[in-house]
């Protein structure tokens, strides 16, 4: 029995026809893949380590209490995994913040360039793609896991400029991906009626001839099955034209209008962006996403927490400045609260066609461009997982001894079924994936 892809290739047809072919008996049915999703969450300027890490590694017990910063995630501790002792060992051009941000998901050096930062040599963009895009490409290559967008790049108060401090997702060398930081723009991207109609219409136009060619090669009884499937697609197009996507599994959220997309609007914008993200993946528009809170060297002034100082400015104060350290704890605790709200929202939605909730098959990974702000340390970068679907053992904290974070990205790739031997800088992939299962 040949596969649908082999059948289409033998006829010399476009691969675009594949999603429109039903599981015809003579062509073989595609294998059912488990649903896996991942959301990478970025926050800047390091953390306050004594108020972040537990005192000892190991499995969590009923008595385990998260430190102050991670306290909002305590309800999810049985589905949490904390990794301590991983370091961003990428060196070369660019300052610590630039490499901390743009080499975080890529695990590879920056090209020489003319962007000057700090006292270090100027630099350009990274020399490779980021792990989120590696996973996106892997999923998009299979019709069983392909989604409309593949990945979503979302921001909260990310500056409207392009440089290594504002980008961490890369489609390839020198190919930064800009996050959508305006929730009204993101809504239009996800649910814009005209764009959906044009996209679907163009695909149908492209494959109409191919569908007729396929029908000519099928047994008579299967021609009827193919026509039934094509009729369904045409009906879907008609419904989309009439009601702009009313039959989505989950209706688009209603956004509050007039929310300022600026510093003081961050709390509301965060809630809106998170709701749009959850709705999009609930409708299976993407299975990979990034969510960036501000940027490397981010200077958010969290006045809603009673903090007028810029975040980056505070992160440079000495450890002995207890007032600044307390403000940094409040800032990072607020970020943890947003993570907990995202996890809670996913946990409230039943997994479509399966058991459990969407959080059971969605991993949220929270990380940072620095381990510690006032030293610009790229060691001991925070990595916190919440959720499931990767097969990693949860409810614990693992401690490593200054291991390259490239090995973590290998672990993610393998968890998604992408059997690669290295990622990013090959020398930093030595040792292979971390044993997290």
C-alpha cells in the first residue's frame, strides 16, 4: 500500500493537494501523532537567585514550597520541572545582553556586525535558527502535525526596533522574527476574515486540477469519497465567507477596545495577548509559540506594583541594596503570576479529542537572558517548565554543573521526535541531550 504523499508524487502533482485528500483505503491513512505543544516565555535582566531557586535539588514533596518568586506556580508544582546549573556558553561578538537574548534559543554565535553594545565588540544577528523554529519546521513537515501558522511570535511591550536585544526567535542565519506586540494586530492576524478567505481560496484554486487528476486514478467507489471530501472543503469555504470563522472550535475572544499598548498598559496587554495565544493554540493554529516580555535590557516601569524605577536600572544595583532587591523580587513574582495565569487558562480547556486538559500536552518554558542582572552572568540561566506532553519527569528540580544549554535544546528536539545530534554550536552539544525523561 502506498502513502498519499507517494501517490501524489508519482502523479507529478503539487504537495498542496495532500490536506484535501481523505484517508482513502487504497492510499493508506496517515499515522496519528500525539499532540505536543510548547510556549517559550522570555523575561529580562536576570533573577534574584536566593528568592528563585530551591535550597536543594530533588523531587518535590507535599511540604515543598516554592521560593517567593515562584510561589504563584506552587499549585502546579507536580507538573513543574526546574533546571539549575545550565549556562549560555556562547561567546564572541556582542555584549552579554545581546548574546543572552539572541543566542538563547539559537545556541550559536552572532555574526560580526555594526551594532555596538556595552564595552564589547559590535555584532549582528545569530548564525543559525532558534530551537522554536527547529521544532516548528519539524511539525510543519508532516501533514499530521501541520498547522495554519506553524508558530506564533508574540510580544508584550517589545520596542518597535530590530536589533539583537529585541529578537530571540530566528528562522535561520540573519533571519530575525519580529513578535507581534499589539493585541489588536495579533487579533487581525489570527482572525482577519479577508485574509482567511483569500488564503483558502488561493489554495483551492491551486489544487482543483490536482484533485481531478487524483480522481481519474482512483477506483469508482473512492471517487465518491474524494468528491465528498472536496464538497466538505467547499462548504467550509462558504461558511468562512459568510461568518468569518464562526465554526472555530473556540470562538475568538472579545478584546477590550482602547487599551494603550505602552508601558502602563502592560497588565491588560499581557492578559489580552495570553488569551489570544491560548485561543489560537486551542483552535490548533500553531503548536509552537514564543511570548516575549519587553526585551533584553528591558526598562519596564511597573508602576502598578508601586515601582517607578526601570527594570534594567534596578537589575544593576548591588545585592546589598535591599530596597532594589525587594523591587526585583516583586517584578519577577509578577512575571511568575502571568505564567501561572497562562497555565491555569490552558488547564481549564479540555484536550480536544483526548483525555485531560490542554496543559497536559502543552509545555510552558520560562527563561531569561541572564542568570544575574548586576553581573551580566550567562551562567545558571533560569529554566522552568510547567505543563506536559514532552515525556519529561516533572515535580522536581535538577541541578547541573555549568552545562551548556545547547544540550537542553537537543532534549526538546528529541522529545518532539526530531533526532538531531547537535544544535547551534556543535562543540557545545557534546554529551548529547540531557536525560530528562
